[in-house]
């Protein structure tokens, strides 16, 4: 009884909005308590009292209870979970640094006490919920790269050893099928690599009465680049925003976004690199980042037809998810209609490409990978010439070259 002090108010003033009694903080015993420790149920009034009531309890709570609560979030809350986790880790590291730098507690936190309480309670917060000062801190943390250090680096699935073991059945489907038929969940991160088709792939001649274009191999390079670029941009998590992810693909790909017909590997990669170096994506690293994406394309091609089919299926799911979200938007305008048409067209093109890849001989892909790497080496040579723009030099060198490069 001695540890808890209760103050009572007149019964005439009691109501649901005005409780009859309030508890004094059990730490400082000076202020009314406003919060309860979720681990030991100690009543406290402020963040300093919470920190000092029991360091062991605080650390245990941050390590066990918060992480457990985060893991129990619904699968649809993946994006919210990641941001909440980043904010908590950011605050925890900041708090540890503050304790080391200023033991008297005078160091200011980047997050207010109110915001920290919301985070620790598991409440959803957005950028708009932050104060002006907190927004400045948050933006500085992004600009300096502090927050990026808290994001777990993503390893592309095509670089994992398991990607070399991808093997589909003769009809293009996965060799192991689930007992219960259901739509694949693209947010299921238990997959080592994207699932292949669920149903048998039809012959190309059943999809079109005309012969496939001899430029499809070139278009494949263009489309693979846009896929790898988008996954790199979104740290592998295109599911967090299917519409924006699909928009990036359409922007970077000449074949999908502009209905273009690149006729050589050089032309296809030149367009992709120009988009990579555009103001919209320059922050990713410019030409050097683009050269890394070309390596990704070559790595995908080296996996052979089955690996390529899995990559194209992942891209097809992205475009399908983006189209589904665009269709649900209530506002109808020219931009939405245009986006819907491009996504539909891209969805059909990618599916046709999946079926086409399935029919090609395996040895074709190593030849195409060699062409891609040769183009990368040539581009690096252009970039090393400081006197002439690498873009202009590539355009000049393309003049007089054969229109179609035989790779199949």
C-alpha cells in the first residue's frame, strides 16, 4: 500500500471521461502516472521514469515483447511492420548513443516522448504524425544514409546457389505442386526463388498465328533489365507497391513501356542505361549502378530457360498485381486509362515471352549472356573516354551495324 498513492476526487465530478481516482508515478512519486510498463505493470509518468524504473525490464521488453508483437502482425501489414521496426531500431541505437555521450540525460532525442510511446505501444504512425522537428531529423537520417543502414541488404534470388538448381517439368510447370490449388502468394518470402507457372504452358503457335519476331531475344534483354532494375530499386520487395513497381518497369523497358522494337542488344541496353541515368533514377548510382544491373541480366541468362521462366513469372505477377490495383481505383482519368492499357499490354507480352522462352534450346542463353557481357565491356570503354559522351559514342558506333544479332 505504501508504494501506491491514490488521490480521489469528489463523487459529483466522477464520470467515464473524468475517472474517480488517479495513481501517482511509482518511480518519481511526484506526478500522476499516465502509462503502464507492459512487462512488469509498473505505473510511470514519463519516458525518463520508464528508463529508470528497471533497465533490465526495459531491455527485455524491447528485445522480446516488441519483436513478438511485430511478428504477430497480419501478412498484409508487411510495409508497416518494416517501417515500425526501422523506427524502433533507430530510436534504440540513438538512445544507446545518448547514454554513452551524455550520462546526465540532457541529450535530446530525435523522437518526442509522445511518438516514442506510440511506437512502443505498437500503434501505426505515418510521416504526417511526426512533428516538424521530427520530420527534419527523419529526413536528415535518410539523406545521411543512417536509415539505410538499418535496412537488411537484399540478396537477389538469381545470385543464390539454389537458383542454379531450378528445374521445371516438360510442360513448364513446377515439378512439385501444392496439394491444395491456390494462387501463389508473392509476399511469401519462404521461396528461394519465384515460383514457375502453375499450369502447363501452351505452344507459341496457339497464342499467335504469325511467326514469333526474330527480335524477341533482344526484347528479352530489355525486359530482364527492367525487372532486375525494379527489384534492386525496391530491395526485392515489389509487393510493397505493385503499381509503382510496375510503373518503373514500364519506364525502364523500351519494349514494354514504349512499345519499342530494339533491334540489337546494344540498342536495348543503351535505352535502359539512359533511363537509369535519368533524373528520376539518378540517385540509384547512375552508370555504375546500370552496369551492375547488366551483370544481373547476364546472371539470369546463365541460369537457362527454367530460371528465366521463373523470373518472367515473377514479373508477370507484378504487372498483374499492379493492374488489379489500378482497376480498383475509383478516380477515372486519362492517366489511369493509359496506365491500365499499358499494364494489360505488358502482361500479355510477358506471358507470350514465357511461352517462347520455354520452347528455345538451352544453349541459346549462354550465347545471349556473352553478347550482354560484351556490350557491358564496350560500354565501360565508352565511359572511360572523358572527351566524348558515352551516349553519343554508342549511337555513332551503332551506325552501319547489322540490324539483327543472331543469337538463336
